[in-house]
C-alpha cells in the first residue's frame, strides 16, 4: 500500500494534471498511475461538494444545510463513479478498447480532481464576495468542472487509444450502459423483495395454522 501512495505516484499524479496526454499514456503503458489515489480523489470530490453545499455563503447558496447528508452523498458519488467505470469498461471491451478496468478508474479519478479544487476554492471565495459578484463564484466552478471533463475525456481517449470521435461515442454508450445497469439492479432488487415477501407469507401461514 505504501508503494501505491508513494512520492513518485503523487508526483506523477500532478504531472498528469498538467500534461494529460503524456500522463495518461504512460499510466496505461508504464503503470505510473495509482488506483488508491484515484479513489481518494473521488472521495475528496464528494467531500468538497458537500462542504460547498453546507458552508458556501448565503449570497450564492440557497441549500438548506439540514437537507445535506454527507454520507449519503459520498455513497452516491462512489456508486456513480463505479457505475461509470464499469459501464465504460463493458462498452470498450466490445469496441477494441486497450484500457484495463484499473486504467479507467485512474483516468476518471485523476480527471475529477480539478472539480474538487473548484468547489473548495469557490466555497472559500463565497465568504468574501458581495451580492453583485456571484459571477466570480460561478466562473470558478464552471472553469474547474470544464477542465475536469476535458481531463476525463483525454484520459479515456489515451488509455483506450481512441480517436476523439470514438471516445465521444463510447462515452455516450457508457451512460446508456449505466442506465441499463441501474434498471437491471432495480429490477433485481424488486424481484428479490417479491421472493422474500412470498416466503415470508408462507412462513407466517405455517406458523399460524
């Protein structure tokens, strides 16, 4: 585990954010990436998002803090992250993608980190801006989220050795795969619930006879 969080891994993480094309290429071909760091970035994104909703100034934030459940949001972010990775892996396996599942996790995890910086910085900025300066707050979030989207796009493109057009197609199909996975999971939970209810009713009938 120490090697996965080594100084070299962190150094290459920073290099990837500033040189994404080279960075993601070597993550795929030289094992320079780290899955634990990628997952940590996803967790930090969820924390920064929740803190923004909780502590951003009332000038820019209309969210009721009592409606924010950080644990639920963290679970939702991690589940969505895993669904996107699984969906992309399943689609790219059918479309000659070269990236492994771990490469996809690293590409998405590393790519989302600018959004973490954006939400954190915006939360701090919101404490000192006036009502007519909300545009600065929105601009910070928009720029950082846009950069995160670009990084994820470039990461997926590099780890699978795709063209930009093919990357966009696979990302579109990835979201379709995510919806299918969610639909099948809900269907399975509903079926399991019905089976449990059926056996429970049989059990109760036997008990009270």
